[in-house]
C-alpha cells in the first residue's frame, strides 16, 4: 500500500497524475549521466521510485530535493565526495535523497557483480522501483527491475529500458470517479 492516499487518488486531476510520472527530460538526464559515468568508470546507483513508496530508504540518506540533471548526478557520484556512497532516490522528477542504504537481494546473483548490483536487485524485490547501476570496475550499465537484472546495456538499450516508464503512462490509466470539469469543454 505504501503511501497511497486513496481519497485524493480517487478525486485527483490529470495534472496531478502527470506530475507523478517521469518526464522524457528526466529520463534523458538520467541516461546521459549513466553513460558519462560509465565512460570514466564512476560507480552509481540511481533508484526511480514508482508506486511503492521508498520513504524508509530515503530516510537513511541525506535530503537533496533538486531537479534531476546529469551534472547533479555526476557530481553526486564523483569519487571522494561526501555523497558518492550509497544510492540516489528519485521521485516525481526530483532527486529526493542521496547516500541511501538499500536492502541486499535475497537470491544468489552472479559472483562478478558487486554490492551495487546486489542492492539494486534487493530494492527491486521489495518495491516496483527501477534502478540504474553503473559498475565502478567495468563501467558497464545495468538495470534492476522486478527482482531481475539486465546487464551490459549500450546507450540505446538503456534509453529503451528507461522508456518503459513513459510507455506505462498510457497503459496504467485508472478509473476515476470524478476528474473535475474539463475547462476546454463547451457548456451546453
């Protein structure tokens, strides 16, 4: 159930619903940051919250509350900076927290994958989040979702995996009891 507020969800407007979904710009910035960090082998763990709230993990980190940009993400994960360890959590197109601790996976994964990969799979087992992982050892980019990991993504593969968040927008339309008056409709 997470942080679902059933009363406001039933009576929400379309603009509020869109506010909770990831924009193409946000996904492009995340993709650009992961690709650039992969080139220089800077490790990163970027968690995109979806419908299941990640508040308990967010509280383990340092609050940020900033608009997502590739420069911000690259600076957060830069070696020897105070925020580079742990994960970044993104909600509603904003970086909400950095240096977050995530749960480790409950299944055995490939031995060549490190703690970032285990944490990414772990958070995807307890939530519907999607996590972008950049390996510090190889610079390889992976995605963790639904308790599974997709490895060795090239830039286009990463963009394709992230685009799933935009495509689901049209498929997850919920029945609303009241949407409010459409201001563009003509009155009869």
